[in-house]
C-alpha cells in the first residue's frame, strides 16, 4: 500500500471514530431532509392544517368499554409556527367538539387556542389578546411539541449539547434515545432504507392514566423550499392504542415571515403558576350529610355508623386530596373508606388514582369497573403521582341497577341513571333523610345547552323518588324545581342552536333535539 492510500484509510478511520453510530444515523436523516447545511440554516417553519384529538384522551366516550365509539374534538385552522433562531413556537387552533356537549361555544367552533413557548417560558394568549404565563408542565409539553416536528427533531439531534444513545434496529427503523440540553427525554426513529424520520415517542404525566407513552408517526414527506416536511402526523397512546391526535397538513412553509412569539416582559418576569389546594367549603345538609363545595368539582360526604363514604373524587389528585382530607375532619374517629364515582369520564374519575392510593373502595356502575381497573393498574414512575408512589390494587363494589347502603346511622340509595346518552353507565345517590340527590353531569347551572336534559327527570320518575334538593358535582345546591327549570331552558337553547344551524344550511350533530321532557 503506498503512502497516499494509507492517508485515505487514516482519514476514513478518523472520521468514523469522530462520529458515533447515532450521529451517523442523524446525519443521514439530515441529508434525507434536504442536507445538513440546509436544515441548520432554517430560520422559520409554518405548518397549516387541521385534525382531530381524542376527547379526554379516550376517557370521554359514552361508556368505558374499549369498544365504545371514540368521541373526537375537531381541530380547525391549525397554524403551527416555529421561530428556530430564538427557540420559540406558537400553536393556534380552533377546537370544535364533534359530539353533543353542554356549551354552544364547544359546538360552533368559538374555542380558540393560542399557546406559545419562548425558550422555557410557556404562555397562553386569550381571546382578548392578554398573555398569561402557563405552568412548568405546559412548558415541558411544548418543548416536546417542538420536537414533534421532524426538522426541529433532527436539528436538536445535531446540537452538540444533545445526548444520543442506545442505537438499535427495530424492524425497518433505527431507534435511538435522545436527551436535550433541558433534560427532556424522547426516542427517535429513522427509516433504515430512506433515512427519513419515522417517529418520535415520549412519556407524559396523566391524571387518570399515570405515565403515558405517546408515539407520533410522520408520513408523506414533501419538499418545500429545499426542506422535506411531512403532511401527516398521527400520535398514538400506549393505553388502548388510542389515537391521541391526527393532523392533516395543507401546507408546510419554510423561511417565511412568522409572528413575534417573544414572551411579554410581564409574563417573563412572573412566576410559572404552581398548583395549590382548592378551598373546600362545607355545608351541612341533614344529620350526617355534608356538601363539600370546591371550585375544582364538589363532593358529598355521608356518615355511617362506623365509616364515612364520599360521592365523587373529581378533577385531579389536587382537588380529590383536598376533599378527602376535609371529609376526614367531619366525624372524628370514623375512617373514610369508600367513594361513589358517578361515571367514568376522565374529569369525574380524575381523582380515582388518588382515592385508590388513599385505600378507598370504589363504588360505581358495573360498566365502569373494567376501565377503572385499567386506570389503577398503570404505573407512574417517570412522573410519580400518589398511586405511583404508593401502588395498591383497586377495590370495587359494582352496582348494577340499584344498591342500598344502609346501617343504623345512614341510608344512601345508589341508582343507575335512565335515558342518558352522555353516561348510560352513570349512577346517582339518593339520600332519603334529606330528599336529596348527589349527582355528577345530570345537571349543571353553568351549561348553556344540553342533549340529555330529560335524564334527571326520567331517573327520578323511574325510581319513584321524592326529590327536593340537588347536591351537584358542578355548580351549587339548588331545589329540584330550579334544576328542572335549568334543564328546560338548556334544552330550548340547544334547539335554538339547531335552528340557527338549519337556517345557515349547516348540519350539526344531535339536531333536532329529541331528549326533551
Ligand atoms: Zn361526563
């Protein structure tokens, strides 16, 4: 071998050693997307499109069955912009629920989202243009959302401050672990043959499900101003393989003008809001029954001869824990042992994991037991919650149509709800001594429309109950006459919304309104 050939071999070896196997794959991905220099020179990206999101992450369907039809929230007018020079991102979209719901604004597309990340500062811009600082969890979620764009992902992987490790082949892709300078961990996969980015995955915290792994698949890479970007984003959860979100891209634009995303000085100077326990206000109803009002969702407590039982563990760990602690002060010496959960929807079961961690037995309709068992069995190791720190098996007492809880001190009768398209597996609690009903989602004075407005009256009639008072999860205590008046006017508002849609030659789900009384 002559001298010049030795030099060639030397340089080949030197460059091989300078490049980790992970960096070789990243460099090939950069080439596939338009070349390393082009990718690193990108200043702005604008992604216009639309899509759908699983309502309540798959926990808002009519029932908790894995076979229940998925409710979708439509995402219209998505404008997803990146200012890569300054590490900023904005997501603007209009959310429209593609199912009947309780607020007209959720059905006619007036819910606008304008979420921004500026470095590590997350803020939201309201309809009035006011910017409000978002919490640290939102900042983390938005840093991950930036990496959800494959060009941003490859640029981040090329950054010397990013750690790459664990390269391995899995089927047709090469997979590596990536830790950003901010400490965010994601997994990144590149198609072995084309070198195009295939998917990224990450773990996020969830109130109801503990640690959730999300995987976003990128498809349909099209060239735009020298850079390849996907026109399909499909994100799947590791719980039931629920499609968490799907986005259809109308247009990718590269190095076009984008809006100023810098955080206003007042936002930047303020602190990221930290969660604090809600105030729980106790109202005695009759002997042994207390209404525990919380802005985060209310509960009712019942005192039996040797224990206390709660109705609902709503919202999240923070709200449920505040209510559980308050309930424990009501009858000193008696343990709180049970919680009745009205239905499986992820807002109403937001405190389920906290309740299980507290050792409470769950009382719910039999149709909810499967999903509750799934929820309680999931780990929370990356983002520990009460149950993640203190794993326990769930204890459930299932109710079919009726269950009477009765001893020498208290009687609470649990009934399955009737004629309810929102929660056919829902239950409510009737307290004979108070002629009162504790319920979730049968009524809310704050709703402006309703599509299951006949259910409360139908349930009361079916079970032949004498009801004078409503103890709601949402809103405030009202008489039963007031409840029926709220529902009648909300039903009328729903019909008016249907009429407006009809006059505009548009169709709207749930029209005309048939659940009337
Ligand atoms: Zn509900």
